[in-house]
C-alpha cells in the first residue's frame, strides 16, 4: 500500500531551548532518513504530501494550527499516514490522543512514530502506545508543577520571576 504521508514536527519553546537534538530541523532530518530507507526497501512505500510544523506549541492540547490542518487533511483523504519522529511530538495528553486514535481509525488512516514503532494492530502494541502517551502526559505535568513551585519559591524569597524589575525594586 502506498502511503500519502503527512509529516508532523513540533517543538515547544521550553524543549527547544533545552534539547538541541529535539529541534524542528533534527526531527525533519530523522524522518527524511527513515522515509529514504523505507523507499529503498519498497519504492512504492509512500510519498510525502505535506510537512506540518508547530514551532513553539505544547502537545498538552490540540490547539495547534499545523496539527489542526493535518487533521483536516487526514479527514479529506489528502494524507493517510501521520509520521512523527517521536510519539510525544504528536500528543502529551491521553484524552486528546484517544480522540486522535479514534479519528485515525474512522478515516482508515494510520500513524507511525519512528522512535517507538509499535504495531497497534496487536493488543500489546496498542497498550504500549497508550503507556507512552501516559508517560508523556506525566512528564508534561511534572515539568509544569516544578516550574510553578520554583516561581512560588522565588516570589516567597522576594526574588523576581522574569521581566524587568520594577523601579526601586532591589
């Protein structure tokens, strides 16, 4: 079966600053290398229809412009495979991922993460994908909690939490 591929890449502002190999360019490079291998194995494996880039958007919700455009393109039949470098690029919210998973099935499409590559046609593969999304959601919430606690601690000590200090503030 030949795939009409929609490549999805995303980096949140925080991750972009902290993880150099998680950059948009790095994700695109890894995905392109993966596609090249697949096409070398089977020249009819698929073709890239579009690349969807959400730079600076959290995967904690689906309020991402490129993500929404990708979903519309899947529903219209323009793409039938969503390809990501890492499952957490697609979603870090269990509820949102469950909705996406149902939509993918409804429109006879599929998704593939080159990092995990779990076969969701098997019970163990499906379980592993949902475990990975659960861990991604946990990581997102834990990071948010840690940042909030640091801001609170700094405020309680009389320190600034960013921005320009107020006139007369030491």
